[in-house]
C-alpha cells in the first residue's frame, strides 16, 4: 500500500534567472548558471509529499531522452515507486524564467500524447487500489482513463490556471472530491466557479495573497499565506507543495481548514529552496 498515487505530470525544468519579468528585450542577456532539473506539477506534488513523509507512487509517460534521464535520476534518489511508459515524443519540459524576487514565468512544452493508451485499465486500477489517496495531474493521456478512479477512496486534482470555460478541465474536476485551482485567470469569478464545482471542496490559490477555501454549505474562508522561514529564492513548485501539504494533513486526520493552514507553511518553506528536491527537514511535518 501507498499513501499517495500521483498520476501524470513528470517533466524537466530549464531554470534561468533573469533580471526582471518580463525580461528586457535584448539580443542576449548574461544570466547565472542555467539548470536542467526535475520539474512539472506531478513531480512537484510527489517530491513534496515524499519530503513530508508520505509513501508515494507515481505513474506517467517519460521519454527515452536526456531530459528523461534527469527525471529518472532524481526519482532514484527517493523511495518513490514509479510505473513508467515510454513517451515517443519525448519528455515534457518547461523553461522557467525566475526574477530576483523568486517569481516565475513558465514556458511549457507538453509533448502531447498520441496513439493507444500507455497503460491498460487493469494496470491503472491495480495502482489505484493500492493507494489511500490519488492526485490527478491534468495530463492528456490520463483524461481517457478517468473511469478507473471511481473506485478510489479519495481523489484530488489541480486545474492550475483554468479560466472557468475550457471544457478540457471539467472531467478532471468531476472525478475529484478536492480541487485546487489558481485565481490567475478566474479573477472575480473564482467564487462562482468554485460554487458550481460543489459538492467538491475547492481551494482557490493566489500565491502570496493566500488561498480561499470553498466548502459546501460553509461561507468561503480565507487562508493567509505563511511567512517563509528564510529568503524566497524560487516560487516554482510552491502550488504543488501546497497541494501535497493539504493531502498529507488530511491523510493524518486534519480537517480541511487546518490542512490548508498547514499547507501554507509547507508552500512557504518550499519557496526558500531552489528546485523541487527538498532536503530533509526543510518542509515542516508537524
């Protein structure tokens, strides 16, 4: 058995520090060393959950390429169990531009999946059956396999910068009982869209502005962002760490509001570390 199964979301991040966002227009800019490392949302949730002491498994597609080797090497440094299928188009990757305040702009190359499903329903169903909780990344190949999650005990998903209109995201939200979504594109419509996702619990995240918890039958509750325990160096992965914190606290018996408050501390601590491979003791477990 595992505490958490993460479905989808592996990739690499090419991280470049820039003087400002957007960067100045120029033929070239001198920047600090550019790093290639494990990244993307599924990696972020899995690595943060692992750092919080959860038993984690992960299933996804990954390219037989140099980028995929970076991901495999990072996962091999953990006890995360992996089930991987070959991605003929290569490993997903993002270019993350990070300013001096740690803010990020991501250029995402999703390497869309095409062809037959990479995993059979029986194989996925067996992985789901071994997990106490399933976190679903909004990957294209996973969208056609949502039926197997109906047997899951509990499911969460992250709609990221959903605009409330794109129908691609709705099947992921419908299969989940806990939904994370950024307010970046929802803006003032966030409360309306969260209400329409009822009876699901919805956490609308707003970065440094904190999050808003929408629970059926209860007025929306603001969850303040926590003060980082050190200088902010990289906000990439903070939302994934927040999701992992909520999941970990819920699995340990916390109510959803207390779990969100705890997760704010986890996300704040994640911002003080460069990358998603968190050292022991960085993320608060209590």
